[in-house]
């Protein structure tokens, strides 16, 4: 039986993904630091998805998608395009399913992510992002040539469902801590993680508010929530937050974001770096710039957060040493 990967997922898809992931995925901790609470001026809890397998939440969606394929589909191999975290996750999930993976990555992606993707066993095809080459077109052509199964980074039903398992886990952790009212800030690119968490919160902790957080100039989701339609980002502007530099919300993710999410927030590259430093100093976590934007929003835009308790998902920790060193030279205190 084939799986429909081109429809807006429901909470039932998230529950099904949780069943498939339960023996494989790493349950990540919910952390708190009194010094971060002091900086934020609120109770601040951090969901450490940077400690997930392959160093980011993306393993949830990758395993969900690959594990949903039939034996005949797996025999064809899988293909993905990504700047790094989805790349590594699909590569590793494919290796665990004994199927081949081809990953299309920008040649300016962090070298750590490119090398890790190769180490997980994938064939990496580089393209010139800054020169205008289109990853979607390259991916489509390769999928046709190879006959492989394309697993998109966020516009895939099973990927979104897998990311939603982070929300189910978080909802239970909040309940266990007696918390039923919180603003949940989520690092957001195409919206796979944010929409998945929003579905989970609607079902398990409906009093919580889910807010996407994006880099400055790449606030297409924030603006889309205001206008009610999918807006585009100014992708000619640079940012160090490579993991979440997407041109617009996904076709499958935006209906969920529009229905369930509260207003979005955006942060500067400097604020993302300062949040990385804060995570390292106070929580002993390594975060990458794109994975730290939700924490940056809590530290620098607390006045825009309604609840007395704020939850930040640190979504990834695959950062180059030079970026981490730059971050550690700054301070959020």
C-alpha cells in the first residue's frame, strides 16, 4: 500500500508517526536555567532538540517519511534537498533502512553538514545557491533520472507528522511539570516543525500558544500569518541562519500555521549568535544559529510574549566551530 505524502497531515498522522518512531527517536530533555529566567524576565524552558539523533529535530521527520515507504519504494532509493539538517537526517534514516540516498546541498552550506551527510552514507550533489541554481528543479530532475523517492524537507505529510512527535513529547513534559499555559516558540523555515508542534498542542495542550520565529529578512511566515496568504522572503539578503532560510511557507504547512499559530517573531543574526552563547554558558548546549532563533526571541523580545512561561525549541546544533567561537565572544547578559 502506497502512502500519500502530498496532503495536509492530521493529528492521526502524528500519532502514527510516534508509534513508528518510539523505539528509535531520542526523547530530548526540557531544560531550565535560573540565570536564563533572569535574562528573559519570565520562566524559560528549553526543549533541547539539538541533542536529537543527527543533531537536530529533522531525524524525527526523516525517519517518519522513510519508515512509511513500501519495500518497493525503498528499493528505488531516496532523494532529498537540504542545506544540512534534513540532509543528514534522511541520509542516516536511509542507511538504517538499507536504502541508497542522494542529497542535493548548496555548495555554501556549512562544511560540517556536508561532510556529516557523506559520512552517513549519502551521495552529495552540490549546487550553486548564490548563483541562482534551483534545488527543487535539480531534485526533480535527479528523481526522474534515478527513479528515487523524493522526500521534501517540509512539504511532505510524513515529515510534518514526524516533526509533530516533538510536540507530543513536549506537551507531556509540560503536563508533568504542571504547566498548561505557555508560549511555545519554534524556529521556523518552511514550517514543518512549527506546524507539527501546533497539531500536537491543539490535541494535547490546547491552552498553549505556538509562535514561529524566523531570521530578520526571512520572516515570510510572520508576514504570511498577518496577510493570510503565503508571502515570499527577501532571499537575496544573507543570513548565518542557513538551516531556516526558505523562500516561503510550505504548501502543506501553511494551512496548519494559519489555523493554529499565534503571531510570529523575527531576530537578527547577532541576536541568534548571542542566544547560542547563552545556551552554551547556561545550559551547556551547542546550538546552531538557525536552531537558536527561538531562544533569541525569548531573550530579546520577551515584551512581545504574552504568557509568564515561555518554551523555546532549540532545533539544531550542527554548527561550524568558527561560528560557535564567534558566538562565544558575545554575551546576552
